[in-house]
C-alpha cells in the first residue's frame, strides 16, 4: 500500500472520491462537478452526503428541542432574542403560505410564538418533528447511510456497493423526504403534530400529517433501496478470505460465526435485514393512513367519532390499535437499527484502543443475529396499556425479557474486552467508553417498561422519554461521535484535534446526563410526557419541577459543547495533522486503502488473511497483525507494516 | 443453474413443464371460481377452499416459474428469514383478537383538544394540559380502545352510527 | 489466534474506466454463493414486498374479523345477493396475469437458448397482457365509481381499493421495466448477453411475484 499518495489529489473537503490515482486505470475521464459531488454513484461520496445531511438534520432536531425546552423551563414566558426576530421570520413564512401554498391568510408568527412565548400547538409540531427528524433523518442516516455506506464496503474489501446507481437513488429518495418534512412547517396548518408515533385518530384529523406520511414513504423507499444494496454488497462483494460461518461447525445446531468480518460489518448486515423486513409494514400503515386522510377511508377511524363537537365524516369500523401494532412492528426493530451500528462502531474503537482481540467475538455476532430476530416479536410491549389481555401481554413480556439477554451479552463482552488492556484514551475511545454506561442505563431503565405491571404507572411519563433518550441520545450518538473521530483520518487523510475532542467530550457527557437523568425522576413522580408547560399545571409533580430548569440549561450548554466539535471538524478537514493510511494502527481492511480512498477504493484487491482483531498476537513483534497482510509480510516486517504514509 | 439450462434438450423439457404448470394454474382458477358458485353456506369452508387453492397456485408459480424448486442455498436461507418475520406479522391479527372493533359506544368518543381542520385552532389554557398543551395521541387512542371494547357490537348500532356520519354506506342500499 | 491464510487467490483487479468502477458478479454468479448480485438483490426486494403485502393482508384480517359477519356480507354483496365485485372481470384478469407469467418465463427460456427474436415475441406478449390487465382494471374501477362506490364508502371497499391499487402500481412498474427491456434496454443483448439474460430473469421474478400477489388478492377480495 504505498505509492498512492502520489499526484497530490488531496483536494480537501470531504469528497475526494473520483481521483483515479495511479497507473491502474488505462483511461481517466474527469467527471464534472455534478457527477462527482452531487449525483455521484461512489459509495464514499454518497456516505458523506448522507453524513453531512444527517448532521444538519441532527442540528435542526436539536434546535427544535432547545426551543421546546425553553417553554418547559419557563412556561408561557417570551423567548429572549427570538421574540424580536420571530415576526420577521413569520412574515416570510406567511408570504410562502399565501403565495405558494395557497393559503388565504396566514399569521405564522402569531400562531407559533404569540407574544414571543411558545404556542402549545406549535410545541406539538416541534415535538413531533423533533422525534421524526432525530430518528428517521438524523441517527439512522448517520449510522446506516453514512457509516454503513462509507465504511462497510471498505471493511468488506469491496470496490463499491453492488448497485451504485440504486445507492444514489437511495440518497436522492432520502433527501426529498427530509426536505418535505421540514417544508411541512410552511404548509397552512403547520407540520405534523401527533408525535413521531402518529397515533390515530388524532393524526388522521390533524393538519400537516399528509406531508409527514408522504415524507415517510420517501424515507422508507430510501432505506429499502439501501438495505438491499448493503446485504448484496456484503454477501457478494466481500474479499476472499471473509466468511460468515465456520464450515461444518455447529453449536446446538446453529452455525458458528467465523472470526472473519469486523463486528461493524456484522452489525450493518443484521441492521439491513431489519430495515428490509421491518419497514414495509410501516409503509403499508403509512399508505393506509394516507388513504384515511386523502381518500376518506376508515382503516384507523372507529365508528361514531366526534371531534370538537362535530361528528366526523367517516364510515367508521376501523381500528386505532391496528396503527399502533403496525407502527411498533416497525419501530421496535427500528430501535435496533439505531443501536446495532452504534455497537459495531464501539466494538471497532474498543478493539483498536485496547490493543486486544474483542472478548467473545462469536458470542457477540450470535447475539446480534438473535437480537435481530427477536426484535420482530416484542413490539407489543409498547402497548401494554391497550388492554391486550393477559395471555398476549405475558407473551410479549417474556419475549421482551429474552431480548435483553443478547444486549447484555454484547455489552458485557465489550466491558470484559477492557480487562487487562493498556488503554489508549484518545477521543474516539473516550466516546466509546462513555457509550457503555450510557447504553447500560438506557437498557436497564427499559426493563421496568417491559413488564406490564410496572409499565402501567410508568407508561407515557417522562420516565419513558428518559429511558429511550439514554438509548438513542448518548447511547447512539456517542458511538456515532466515536465513529466520526475514528474514521475521519480515513476520509480526509488528516486527524482531528485531540484537545478539541476532549473539550467536546467532557461537557457533552455531563450535559447528556443533566438532561436525561432528571427525566427518570420526573417520570417516576408521575409527570406525563408531551406537556407543553413542563407539568406546571400538575399539582402532584410540583416538587420535581425545579429539574426542568436544570435540564433546559443542560441542553443549551450541550449545544455550546458542540461548538468545539464543529470547529474541529472543519479545521481538521483543511489544517488537521496529516497522517498515513493507518494512523490508529488498526487491523481491519479499510485501513489498507489510501486515505482518502480513490475511486474503486483499493490499490490492489484486498484479501483477508486472518481474523479482524489480531492485536498483540503472542510471538509477533508488532502489536497488531492486520487482516490484509499475508503472513510473509508480517514475518518480513514485524515492525508497523501498514502504517507507512 | 444457468449452465444446466443452456442445453437445447433441456429447453424442450422446460417448455413442456411450463405448459403443464400453466394448465394446472388455469384448472385451479376454474376450480376456485366454481367453488364460489357452489355457494357453500359455511363461510369458513369457503375461505378454507379459496385460500388452499390460492396457496397451491402460488406454490406452483414460486416453485416453477420463479425456479424455487432448484435455487441456491442462500436464497432459501433468506426466504426462511422472511418467513419467520411473516409469522411475526401474522401474530399481529392474533394479538388484536380481543373483542370486536366495530361496535360503537353508547356515547360517542370525543377527542379533546384536537382540531378537525387547519383553520380556527382553539387554544386551550395552561390549566388544561391534556387539552391543549399536549398531544394526547396515545392516551386518546388507548381510551378509544377501552371504550370500543366495552361497547356493544351489534350491527344495528354500527349501522346507525354509520348513517349519522352521513357517508353513503353500503348496508343502507 | 492466527488463522491459516485462505487458499483463495485474489480475484482479478476490478478495473476502473474513470467513471465507473467495475463491480464483480453482475453477469456471472459468484462461485461460492452461486448467484449474481441482481438475483440476490431481487429476492431481497421481493422478501420486503412480501412483508408489505403481508401487512396489508394482516390489515384485511383485522378489519374483517373485527366486523360482524353479516355486516361484512352487506358490504361486499348487492341487495339481490350477488357479489359487489365482478367475478367474471377478475377471472379474466387472473387469466391475463397467469398467461403473462408463462410468456415471461418463456421469454427468459428463449434467451437461454440464444433465440433473441422469439424472446422479443414472448416479452412483447407479456407487456401486452399486462396492458390488458390494466384495461380491465380501468373498467372495473370505473364501474365502481359510476355506482358511487368509493374507498370512503365502507371498509370493505377501502381495503379493496387500497390492495388492488397498490397491486396495480406494481403491475405498472413491472410493465415499465419490461417495456424498457423490450425496446431501449434490448441493445445490451449485443454487448453483454449474459447480463441481459440475468436482467430478464430478474424482471421475470418480479413479474411472477406480481402475479403471485394477484393469485391471493383474487380469492381474498372477490371470492370470500
């Protein structure tokens, strides 16, 4: 892997895809700007497009939450600064609504921030869109679209995705869906306001929902195209030497995973199956709800529904619970879509920085597959309050308790991997280490919700919010940050600053807990979720109201804590410390490619000669034996062989 | 598989097979339509016959037209995963079998604080958090479920409710 | 811990011609899995489609079983006891789709023995039969609308229009793909015959699936 650094093609920025460097290519057509950076079929460019878009959406979703948190801490009080700017913004929205969306009149500023204070309806819109954006437009695209697209083919030794054009279509289906979601604020009546779960009948009769549903159909199509691509790429385009199972070996009749693929690839593989098989029921549900709204059907509309004293013009006979079943049939596997890539990233970072093989790799892979399968039959634990009957409840309780076992296997394996290691505490490792207790808290607080008896008092309280935010906010986003810091050198050829990284990490860790820990207490005190005034009207939660201010300030300081990250990110793209192909002295195949990898990824077709985590192999001089080097290369050059620039 | 099919004599063999399958599918179509016109009084028997014939037809298409009778192992593995998930999916109606869903309630369920249309939002005060300050989607939906379950499930009530909504309803014809 | 080096030798270098990286196994199956990329891809896609239609069939069961039997009967029958939906029309459509399935598989079989002109004949027949299906569906929908029977009328019609509508969208999608391979896409036969045969096979798999969905829709909506 040497001579690529040639021809000074490090044009900066995050997209260097199309530089067919060395003499491998007989012809070298320069693609134009549009084909290189916008309508690119290169998995790396698409991965970066996903990544940047997802980070922007995460920022937008976070902004919504910061607005909401003002009203939770100081209900009914005007928002400082914003109250002066908002009328100008409002008149722009009014202009769009009247001239482009066909509204006869619009008073957006007055509807959303009357006198500078947040309107409860607008609060609902922000809440619904915060959830939707964070889950479907932020974390999933970042975890699967960005890391999956960029890293997975490199780790599997593939030159690109199996279907590059479908990969492009996936992104260009995702982006319109996301933009439509955002633009729905400009529609008369505003954005969807029934929560990210969109429970009918409220969602069917609320404005903004149609745009939400159409946006979701775009996003589901995008993830469908992506997941087919991922699975085919892993199965068909993996490098020689990468295998799934040990031939002929059985453990209680089950195939035994072979020490071959990096855990991250396994995680993406299982995730793709979840996306492939769990999203279609939501697509069906989305179509049905769209029919309810547009064609006036009554799939989710019960008979005799009266809204605001007016009988609804629906034939009736539908079932509101049907939506919940279909929605959670997707949305529980969706949790693992968020989690598994995060676990994959953490596993990579931990193995690399402990300089040890992962403990229990095979058990982890087996647990991942079991997790994926079980996630399809636990969905109704979100619905214990819907009078399912004891038999059904007992079934779903049991499956829910069972599904916690594989999660614990993975987490425990990662913790034991730390045992006896001389750990390198760099920024990715800090985030990966912090991920473990954060995910642990998220997982453990979930257990009371999975048992129907304890779920009854906790259901729909802030406890639920605290629980799943521990899972998806620090529990996933910390892993994603670890991934950004870890693979940044591969993408740009430069390292991010360690000092700024630490400045990002410590306040983030503190503030994340400052936001979500009090939620658990408030929830146990009986405070409902989705209260625009933060529970001020509830007499029984007055003693925990003071926490609202703590949580809000934590959220705003968390925003400030992201400034070092953003600065670090952009500074490092251009002025970061230059590093070689393998700055972390890692073993997996992506580090054999040039940094940044050119079109086609590898200079020579990679072969996996050994397992993915051969760190500190006894008898070897070097403390890492890369997967991509033959034994002869290791014997001849026991010193760091791949790390040369 | 590709190679094995490439031979000429194989072609004639496969052509004959496809024609046989085609004839079987046509025959089964006639059978299933014929069974309908028998007007079997027991609904479950009608359903059983129709689904059975459809399953046979679908298997023929999948096995021979889609060549599942001689496919690679990886496709089977993948389809087994799918079948497991489909079983999960059909758990769904089972999980919902806890009472009729069409029955109407004696007093119509009203959704507090929701707006039927975009125009004219009524804003609730802070003292009524569930009415305006929240999205009571979950609670409302669940409350609906409880009410519906307890409601009487007789056809007459449903028909009456349907007619009050002033939507053309088939049973009124 | 060091596993023995795999005996597999590196495959030939995926060459790049500037704009496109050459992806392996687009025309020939990968030796150890035995399938091409497209074939695995289409089966994954079909698995996903099974879940989509499976969810709709689940919905059908929920809606129907949540309704008293005589109410359901009143929804899908006329006052004189005849069925609301036209069984003859649906039977005709079943015949069209089943026939188009066999022409599709023949179009592929003819390609396998390198008879391109007969392949086009069969593929053309497939497209034609698909269009016939759409024409019948047009008249069927038209007749319903004429009698003021809309999706909003009742939940039987709602599920009928939703399921058949989604199926019709799938039929149109298949027709577009087949029409593409019939005309502009056919030139690939000259340059990459194996890949083109693979494409017809994949398109055929999708078309058979559309047929398969109809095989279930027909009894479920018309005969039960």
